[in-house]
């Protein structure tokens, strides 16, 4: 049932404040200001390396997770798309945790990678949205997302719930490794707890995003740029746009533009820049200005301060609530999803059932 919404995708985008809050309940104790795991006695202290494997949108969640695991827990992370993982003879030493991320829990390549990691003696953790799925059954550490059934083929609410779980898991790992003091732990809990309200704040920009979607719908190519944890978000934005609107889109690390892709820039290629204020803001803005100097039409997604500082000369701006960098990828996922959605609606494509795609990919 789509409720009052025209498509499942839009309904699921709007469910995110609630389902992210629901998911967080299993991973943070708000009153005690502690991070926790659904299996409290699972010992993470001996984990020396994490191998993350997933496909598509779940892979981009994993990419954000890599930043968090390394930043908080100082544990090195390997990251692969599942269809490449087994074929490159990955080195998995003792004391490794292999982490598989999948909305469906049935994706064939991810499942095959899980079984391979198991045969190499890794501990198996899975982040899945379907608790009865094959991956859920085969895990040592089951980390459910509580997004509820996702019907739209383009993943939206599962992605933000995956991010919430990964942030909490990174904090749990950091604590187990003695790298998180009480003050830092409390802060992480506080920031994560702010995510649902911030997502609501992001949703308030829906009609403004709809209003600018026509300008993107006429484009043949669109670029997305971001740095740090906003780089995977740029990749996710491009994937979302191409899969439901069939517009060619690419995501790049903002700093990579000058190493090639900037040659694509002219006034017909909209460039979506994801740049919350924070430690990486200035650098991203200077990459954005390189694009503008070549006639590129920029849509800047930032908070009020960021738009004030750098919004001039942009084709359009999208204002997000001001949030801590930890939850920025969770909050900035919303405008990226809404933009793809409205562009697809403007083009008249089948948003919930894009051509050539299936909700669950059970062939390798
Ligand atoms: C994109 C999308 C796909 C899936 C991918 C993995 O919107 O939905 O890229 O993310 O097929 O699926 P799961 O997460 O079920 O393993």
C-alpha cells in the first residue's frame, strides 16, 4: 500500500525518520548514552581487520562504513564489490571480521562471497533488512536493519538504515578496542540520535527539489561530486539517477575532477556538489569553482552557512539542516534520493519498476 504517495519509492523516502529511529533503537541506548549490539556478548576486541563486501547501493553504504571503522576504531578495512571479491584471491588473516551488507540478504554474489570468507576462517557479520534471509541464517553476528519491506526497486530507506547500523558498529568496535572514551561514546550517541529529526528537516525541502527537477531532466549527463563520506554519496546519487531516470550519471571524488573528468564539463552537464560545512568544505568548494570556471552548472547541496559562503553563481542550491559530520551522509542521502525521484517522474519513467532491474539479484 502506497498510502497517499504516488510511488512506493516516495513512500519509502518519507518513512526514513521513523525507520532510522527504529533501527537505532537496537544499536544505541539513549538513556544510558551507550552504543550496543543486538548480540551484547559478541566480542569485537580481537578483530584486527574488517573486510566489507556488498553490491550496488549496499556497497556504497559499506564505503561510508570504511571511513568510520578506520576513523573511530583504527582498524584497517578492505572493501570490495561482491562480484570481484572472490576472483582477486583476497588475503584474509586470522582475527578478521568479514562484513556483508545486503537489503535482501539473498544477492547471489554477496552470498557466494560470504561462503568464501567463511571457508577462509573469517567471523561473519551481516547487515540485512530481511531477517529470515539466507545471509541472516549464515551469520555469526546478525545486524538487522529495521527499514521494513522495501518495495521500490531503487533502494532508499534500506540505505540510510544500513548507514545507521554501520556508524553504531564502528563505535562498538572502537569501544571494544579501547579507542573510545566515555565522552566520545556519549557524543556519538547524541549525534546519531539527532539523525531522525535531521532527516525530517531534509524532507522539508522536497517541493523545492521537485521544482528544480525539470532542469536536470533535460540533461544527457549529470555529475555528482563529494569528498570523504560524501564521496560514496556522490556515487549513490549517480546510481539512483541512472537507474530510475535513465540519465547517464557519474559520481567522482571532488578532488579527482582535475585528473580527467573535468574535460566533460560544459554548460549542458549539471554538476551536483554534496558539501556540508565541516573540515572538507573549503576543498570541495574549490573543486566546485573549477567546474564553474569552465561553464559548469552547479547544484550545491549544503547547509545554510555553506550556501551563504559558496552558493553564489550556482544554478540552484538545496539547503540541509546543519548536522554533525558523522550523520551528514545519512541526512544528505535524502536530497539525493528526492532529486532522482522527481527527475524520473518528470521524465515519466516507471519509478518503482525500472527497466532491466530486479529487486533481488539471485544470479552471479
Ligand atoms: C540500487 C539497488 C541495488 C542494490 C543491489 C544490492 O538502488 O537497489 O544496487 O543495492 O542490487 O542488493 P542487496 O542490498 O539486496 O544485496
